């Protein structure tokens, strides 16, 4: 424990995916006995990204320490839906209409949760995100994003097996609920377009369910 932070030691006896760490071939940074010189890496944040980064570095022979002010998975990762989104073959773009963005900022569709006092410091990054969401920049990003998404399921499966956490995973997809028939029809058309354009992502299926009645 240091300065009120939790220090998670990411140095078990095996590699990050449950395999013994193998010494690398001697290179420019090799030691006289042929083993790779271990590099100490400090990772700030013990959420999904931080832990996966530590495991990946550890698999490559690096000595990692993960530091967080709270226990693992208690910050940003705690608030997520817990979905490995193999169907998200296109990045989420900001809308070009400023009025729609304002509605989102005010809580429409539960799209974002803003911390208003920190918004002025975030404006440059948000502006860059908004510009990158336009047609031409977005089309350049989509092929790279698609290739990354195709790795989501197999890469997570390796970690799940190593952790023995298969009983915590469901592979039957998830539900999207639309308040109107028009909204459902639009979502189905977009899903069919992505399916035609990119092919079926691993373990994703498109099903249509009949509407249900909402209680007052």
C-alpha cells in the first residue's frame, strides 16, 4: 500500500496466459546467460485495460506492477455492461448535429455520463473525436478497427481459460430494446448492412423478437 493506493503485484510464477515464461533469444539487450533482461513496468489502473496490458507484457517477459487507488475492476470497468462486443465492427462516432450532441450530454438514451466540472479540460479531445467522426476520417479508421474487433473473442477466450472463469461467460449474445417499431426497423437495417459489408463476426447472430408491452 503506497499513498492510499492499492498495489497489485502482476508477477505470478507463470506467464500472463498461464504458460511458463520463456527466455528470449540473446539480442542487444540479452544477458550473458542468454536470458532476456527483465524490464520493470508500472501500470496505472487495475481495470480491464490495465490488467490485460500487464498480462500481455508479462507474457513477453516484463516484470509488471499494477497500481490503483481502489481494488481491481472498481472504477471505469465496474460501470461497463461487461460485453465482449464482437459485433461492434464500426467505431462509435459522435453525431454531426450539435443539437443531438446536446441531447446526449443531457442524458438522452443514457449515451454518456458527463462530469461537467472537468468538461473544459476535455473539450480539445472531444473536438478531435468529433472531427474524426466525419465521413472521410471515419472511413480510414474502420478497416483497422474491424481487424482489432475480430481479435476480441479469441484473445479474451485465452484469458478466460487461464483464469478458469468460463462459468462466468455467456455466449448467447445480448438484447437490444427499442421503444418504437421504427427504431427497431432502423437498427435491423443497420445490422444487416454491417453483416453484408463485413461478414458475420464471431459468435454473433441477428434475431428479431416481437415487441412486448410496456407497463405504465
